[in-house]
C-alpha cells in the first residue's frame, strides 16, 4: 500500500461520517435474492449445491422472444423508448388485459417497468405519503413490507391462518384497517403459499375495500401457473369501483421465463398511472428497449407459448408433493398456483443435529445449505416462523436429488 492511499484510509477510517439514510439502514437485502446469491456463489466455487430456493423458472425463454430481441438489436432498434414503454407493447398489453383479465386499461394507463419488482416500487412511490399504512397479508412476498418502509409508508401485517389456506378473510382485513390505511397489497396466486383466491373470496374482500375506501395493488405475476382446474380472477375486473382503485402488476419473469431481462408492467386508473409514468421518467426513464421487443415477441406468440406452462409445473408440483408425503413432521397446503410449497416445519423445531442446535427457520435453512448442499428460503423472510419455502421450478432430475437431500436433512433432526 503506498502512503497516499494509506493516508486516505487513515483519514476516512477515523473521521466520524454522517449516517446513511435511516430508511435504507432499517432494511436488509431480500432473503430470496440473498439465498440465490449464496447458492450461485457456491456453484461457482464448484460445490455440488442444489436449489429449492429462489423462484426462477427452469424453462427457457421462448424462441419468439429471443428472435424478436435479436431482430431488434440487428436492426438497431436500441434507442430510448417512450418513458412508459414502447407504444406497440402498451397496445399489446392493453389487449392482453382486456382478453385475459377482462380489465379495460387503455394503453395510456399502462406502464412498462424493469421487472414487476420495479412496478411495485413505482406504484408505491406514486401513491404513498410518509405515514400512510399499507395492509399486507402474511405470509407475504419478502419485498412488499420492505418496499413500503423504504418509501416511508408503514406496513401493517394481517396474519392469515394455515387452516384457512393462508387466505385473507374480510374479518382479518377489517381488523388491520385504521384511519391511516391507504392500500392493500394482494397477491394471487400467492408467493410463498400457492393460494389462489376464488371469485367469491375476492368479492367478499372487495366489499370491505370499497367500504373503507382503500386502493389495491394486485400482484398477478403467477396468473398462468395454475394447478388442476384452478382459475384466477383479477380484482380489477370485479366491478367499476374496483377498477378505479386497483393497480394490476404483472411481468414476463414467470410464464415467459424472461427473468434476467427484467421486464414487468402495471395497469392502473389514469391518475395513478400518470403519476407512475412521471416517477419512472426520472427514476429509470424506461426499461431496456431490447427487453421490451422480446416481451412483444412473447406476447404475439402467447397462444402457442402459454399452454405448455401448466403441464410442466403440474408435473414438478405433483412430484414434490408426493415426496413431501414421505417426510415425517411436515405439513403444507397444496399449492393451487405459483411454483412454491410453504412447508410447515413447526413440529420439527426446535431441534438438534449432534451438538448443533436448530431453533428456527433461519438456522434450519443454514443447516440444510451447509450440511446437505441444499438452498431453501426460511419462512421468517415471508413473515412466518416455523416454515421453509420450497420452489419446485426445477427439472425433475434435480428435484429428485434436492428432495432426497431435504428428506435426509429433516430426518436427521432430533427433538430439542
Ligand atoms: N411479485 C411476486 C409475487 C414475485 O414472486 C416476484 C418474484 N420475482 C415479483 C413480483 C417480481 O418479479 P420480477 O421483478 O422478476 O418481474
Ligand atoms: N420472486 C422470486 C422469489 O420469490 C425471485 C426473487 C425475488 O425477486 O424475490 O424467489
């Protein structure tokens, strides 16, 4: 180290600096993303790890999307797009919302974003003032409460019950509402529980939502990953009153397996959409133009692409459930959609393996990774201690080995 650098380290190392933002200091990295980073780092180091961790499709991105992206690159369509997204893509998404979800969002009411995660952030930024409360049913996708906190809002967690399939009831919603409540975040099909709300269940919630004058962020990103004869219903399609207060989030990371291309979108009533578009124009300008062409290619071929999705995940889901049935001490609700099982390990905790004490889900996930080379996500990240989230978006051969490891790992636990 030369003296100049040494002086600098010395100088800055000992001078008390002003703290970083209290909002940023109050949150931790996403546990799903952090577990994925650890898993991928271990893979790079040559470790024989397998993952039931982060939820990313094992299917490949459709050829129609790849061709559209390559054509756009070759033809030099690499300039800035409109701040809300390519006009053709917004028209195609407006048609998609109308045909698949029965929601009339005009192209001007649609914002294309860098992933659905960015859509959630932008919707919150455009809606919330500091101190506004947001009702979030638990178990929740890890990002919702942290995103609300980062923006200065207050997450109010509405605990749902295992016995009720982890679906929010009108009574549970009412209990969470205060005069400061502004928004409800609902996710169906749900990450991490796989719960899908029926029309009747949504109508019962909608009655409370309208009565209490709440906005809703309806995250429908898993809408095409459904099991048996389960159907999804979009909240905004229930009535004109729901359409006027609901922003519908979706994206290309799940059904179209384009997760690395980071493309999401959101439809919302005009004034909310306008505020989101202005927000994005400063925060990101727009998502990658090439990813937008890829998305357009996928949408144009969606009638050929989508029918293959369901049978693939139905197979990996059924296989996973058949294996879990052989493991003593675990319980779950059969997922109706998405590609996760939210596995109760409450009966196995606290426990020991040799001298190692395993108190909670975090310690259990650590143990499975260290001793059995298996990545899972601890339930605590989703607001529920005593659970592990397993993603079955995997090739069957990998799933078989991963579930062998899970079974060995859990069978090795002794009470205490
Ligand atoms: N919503 C839910 C419920 C999710 O599980 C995810 C996971 N990626 C997202 C939104 C964000 O997806 P992306 O940013 O990859 O579009
Ligand atoms: N949504 C996926 C998951 O829950 C990917 C990681 C993330 O964005 O949280 O695992």
